[in-house]
C-alpha cells in the first residue's frame, strides 16, 4: 500500500530513496524493493517554493540537448518543475543534427537514382539526368536548420532554460558551465550521447567519420568504408547509388553483427549485387595521403586506392571531461554510465538516459527512457522502460528491419522453434528489370506458437515491421498471423501468408548445429 511520508530528509535518504524534498510525498514500493518518491501534486505552497528556490537554482538540470535530453526535460517542465539544460553543440543532438535525420535525407536522394533506372520499364522516357551533391547537401542543411529551430522552440515553449555551453559536474548538485558560472540542481540527468571512435592506426587523421561524411564538399569517386554496422551499410548504399565506387572492409565474415544470420547473409548478397565490394576478415592497418588520393593498407598486404576512408567501427559514450567519476558516478570499462532499471546512477540524485548508458542505442529508446524518468520523478507515475521487443531498422539499400529474437538467440534460450522464410522478387521490379529481392523471416515458438521474431530485408521494411512490433508486443501467435487477411498486392502480405516451415538444420557430429 502507498503510504504518506512526512519525515526528515535524512531518514528517507538512508533507505536509499530518491527524495524530492517536499512535505507531502507518496512512496511507491515495487516488487523489486525499489522505492521512488513522487509528488502528490506539482503545486507548491509559497513557503515551500521559496525554500526550494533558495536551495537550488533548478529542480532538474540536464546535460545534453539531444532527443532524450530534450524529451525528458520538456516532460519534466510540463509538470511545473524548473528545468535547465546545457548543450555545447546544436540543440537536437546526434539524431537530428548529424545522424538519423540527415542520413535518411541522403538515403532518399540516393533512391531517386533507382527510380530513374526503373522508369523505362514503366513507359517513362527520361532524358539525360545529372546529380549535384552540393545541392543535396545544401538542402539537407536547410532542413536541419529548420529542425534545430523547432527544437529550440520546444524548449522555450515549455519553459526549459537553455545554456548553450559545455557543462561539467562539480559535485552531486552543482554544475559548472563553460563561462565559469555555476548553477545548482536538486536532480541531474545525463543525456550527452556518444561520439564516433577512430582506431589507433597510422594516418587515421586522414579518415572521416559519419559526422564529416554528411558535410563533404563533393561526392567522392571512390570510398573505402571500414566497419559493417548500421552506419557502414547505410553510407555504402548512399555512395553506391549516387555513383561512387564503394568497398566495405569488415573484420568478420558477415555484415551487421547481432542481426539474424539470414538477414546478414542476404543483405551482403544484395549489396554485392549492386556492385559494392565487401572484403571480409580484413582490417585497415594504415592510411596514407598520396598524390592520387588515399592509400588504405590492409592486414592482408593489399593496398586500396581511394578518395575517402570512412571509419564506421562504432561509437563511445561521451562521458569524458564532464566530472562524472569525480562526483562518484560509476562508469563501465567502455566509459558508459552504469544505471539501474530506473536510469539511476550510483549517485541517487543523478540519472542517465540514452546512448551514454550504452543499453539500446536508438533514438526512440532514449526518448522513452527520458520520458519514463520524468513520469517517475515528477508525475506520481513510476515507469520503467521496457527493453523487450524494441524494433530497429537499417536504412541500407535495400533496407533492413527487425523486431524480436533472432533464430540464433531463440535457440540459445532453449526455445524449440519453427522457421518460416520467404524470398521473392518484388512486383515493382517485374517491369523495371531490377534484380533486387526481398527476404522475410518469422521465428516461432513450437511450444506455444508465439511469434518470437520478425525479420525483413527489402523495400519498405521499416514501415512494415513497425506494425509487426505491435503484434509481438501483444504476444501474437503464428495462428493469429495466419488468420490475418493480407493486403494484396503488397510485400507486407507475405508475413501473413507464409505456411511452409524451413526444414530443421541437420545436427553436426557431437550434437552442434
């Protein structure tokens, strides 16, 4: 039962509770034994408001104005608390300014090349076409400026005070801003995201990351992309479709580590079909600038001549130099902030959300974590973000989307599974002559018929799998998929018309598959 607490700060802090320092508090006990305090009302008496104002400049101060930081700060401010936020770059963060949004705009631009190529099959006679990289980048920049303005307006309209400067923690309640000014806050939210990392190899200063790739002055004729994750395959598709000669270098045997094995194999084959060279089990050991561009030397001894080397080998939490360890916040060995399921750090009034925690590094997850935190702390509505069934998409060409368990993960969790898989040539390409194919896959529990995972490579994958994510969240079964009437003709209907199971893999000697 919830109880009303009106005792002292010290008593409740000793119980490990995050205390809002207001006289009428409801303490909610959860099954895991955690306690969180929450206001009965956001209204303060005049005396209480004066006391809080005298003690702290802000109720909540956020480091980082990316998607998570802005979402959590706005939600908290909507409940009447005083919120400050610091951002040393442009408001909007990685996703809006130098990530998802600008990259997706370039993907749209790259798809136009495919549409032009398909046109003749549909009776269109298109004259000579010419692509201008500078125009695409300029238009992309204009849109990012517009979105940056919207984010600035969102903060201002909800009463969040923006400090456009770097911020560093001095102690658990004090933040030093870039101009030396110090402000105090009852609670602090760390939402500073991550940054692209570069390997320690000779000549790496001649390489670029995804940040610089979005602002190149001209389209390179030759590009070497190091890495096989989201960013690598997305930029490979962009540059390839716009006319660049693209080579991907990966240390492993397949792209997209962590995705379903069929997805990895199928996408690799589709990229190769488009003319992208993929060199597996290789690493770049040195980069040299020469008269004819850059030379990338591989550990195999091969030297690749190129105009740009794009390093896309991962990102790291942006925790250096902001005082976290000095005030007692525990980081893991990769520099990520360690948090519990409530996004609480080892310092009970300091919280962290988004990529800086290195949990699920996706923009919608950062937003959901931050909003859950604001609900918990300021709206008497304790919420924990549910990490199960988070869908994701890779905007490669063709794109990938997935939700739920991979076949490998399902078997590792001791599920007996049935696999359904379909590969086909999309109807759109029957007249265009394009060889690109689509692949769809379902992982189904044999025990209870529940659909454990949905995976797709092909046009509109993200739009299709978003709907399937709802079905998985609701615990849909294969029978329910089968009972669903498909939309015909569409690619999406394939997910509800797959009937034939893939034969079980033959066990190798010793019992392994």
